[in-house]
């Protein structure tokens, strides 16, 4: 990984590199923005530069990539970087020598190792453990103890706090005390896609850096370079648009392919089209509610619900393109061009741009724990208002 491998975010990278060159790094940063936009990848790159053995690393604000320090960062084994994120509680407890608790601990440890292995392979990957309960007080206490020791090699220690919005109450207060009197040799980088959930006092102690959602074109260029020989170009284009600015999502889609999973992009797209047909047609209230209930059912992952809405967004974007350019329009859903053109023809006065914004808002609401059922019903009503047939 190097600065060049961090997609987009030119302003953010320039600002950070300038701070490194000038020796004016703050004690703490808060990296915010949508998931999959390179926040953690950038944090790791900052840490790598600060610890690179090359003589001109700080002058150029670029790591050499070949020294012993850089090699350790490639495996996240360097002693000067610590990644804090919500882990399973059993990993924080002392296991017995034998028995069920020991077995459960060892299984959790294997899951943790696999997460780190994937993070080394893909810095855009966010490490998550399903059975975690947030960032716990004992984790921050361990971080506090580590902060007492100066960094190896006289460099700079970096504490990367992933999913910082999941800091528990006591854990957040203990971190705040550490941020109020930070050691000069430690740089804190908090990463969050939901900074509004952080304590305001923690936010005020950090210098904010906002990461933007990535353009589909930026992601497509990287996806084509990586998968161009094995994945169809139209599929890569669809993945880049479907990912809604998240490279980690676009990468995941391109690596897994279409497959037989129930919630692949194309299947979600087909479901979105059916939902739209029923939302906009008269006399289909019963069928519409059936489809909304299916989309919003409790055992359906929220990622799939957001994916359904993302697929709807791609449809709206294609309709807007067809209305603007007609048959010459380049669209993502090329295999559904006839359907897209029919939407454009039947709804010539439809406000598809506002419909797209309403859909984005619905994705945001569901991600922030709104009732999926109520969110889908509200969206369906808004779409009927915005997209009236001719």
C-alpha cells in the first residue's frame, strides 16, 4: 500500500502529507465519511510514513515500502501501530487451560486472526466481529497502559480506533482523559462513519478530516485494472455504481461474482424493479405491501435492505440518463435497457432526481436504525407523489 493506492481523496492526502512534512501533526485526528472510502487505509499509511526507516521519509511524507519497518506494516505486525476495534468479550478474558471456555477463546482468536489477515490483504476492509459488544473499557485501559511506553525506534506510535462510534460510555470517558493529556509520541486516529454518536468532548479534541464518497469512475478504473481479465466490463461498471461510493463494497462484489446468493446486485436490482412497478401502478396496494414487508422483514440483513435501495438508485440514474440522451445514453443496467426506456417514456415528468435523493435518505435512515418497514412505506408514498405516469 502507498499513497498512490489510496483511491481519490486528493485533498485529504495532500493535507496529511503537508502536516507530516512540516512536523505539525495534531495529537489526534478524527477521520469521518462513508464506509469503504479509505479512512483506515489512509490512517495506516500515515503510521507507516511516520515509522519508515528511509532517511527522507518525513521530508517527502512517503514511505519507502521496502525497509524492515514498512515490511512489518504490510503485515500489521509493527509494534508502533495499535488497531482498536470491537472484539468478542471472550478475547479480553483469561481462558482456562482446558474446557469449553478455552475452546471458545481459541475459536474467537482464529476469527480475529482471519480478520487481520484480510485487513493486511485489503486495507479497505473493516474488521468486525459479530459477537462484539462495542469497544469495551478494558480495551481502552489496555491502550492507556501501552501509551506509557515510548515507541520502538524513537519514532511515533499510532493508535487507530476503528468504529469509534461504538465506544461504550466508560470506555469513551477513559479515552477522553487520554486525549486531554496525550503523550507527545502518540498519534490518535479515530475513524467513524457515524461521528454524531461520539461524545462531543471527544470530537472537540480531534482535528477532523472528512472523506468523500468515491466516484464510480474512480473505483471502476481500479476494478478494471484488478479484475479486467476475469470479470465482464459491464459487471464491473455495475458493481462500481451499485457500491455507492464504497470501494470495499465494490471490491467485495467483484471478488465474489454473481453466484447463487439471494441478495446479489442483479437480484436486488430485479427486486427493486418489481417494487417500483407496484409502487407506481394503481390497484396494486396489496402486492406492494407484500413486497415492502418482504424487503423490510426482520431477519433480512440491513446490508441487503440498503443494497435493494442502492439498486433502485442505479435504476433512477439510468432513467435520468435515458431522458437526457435517449438511445445514445450509456446505462449501467444494459441488460434491462428496454425496461429503463419504458420507465423514461411512461414518466416523462417524473422527478427522478428528487426520487434518487429520497432513496438516499431512506438508506441513511435505515443505517441509523429507523424502522425498515416504516422507511420503505414512506419511500413508496413519496415515489408515487414524485413519479406520476403520463
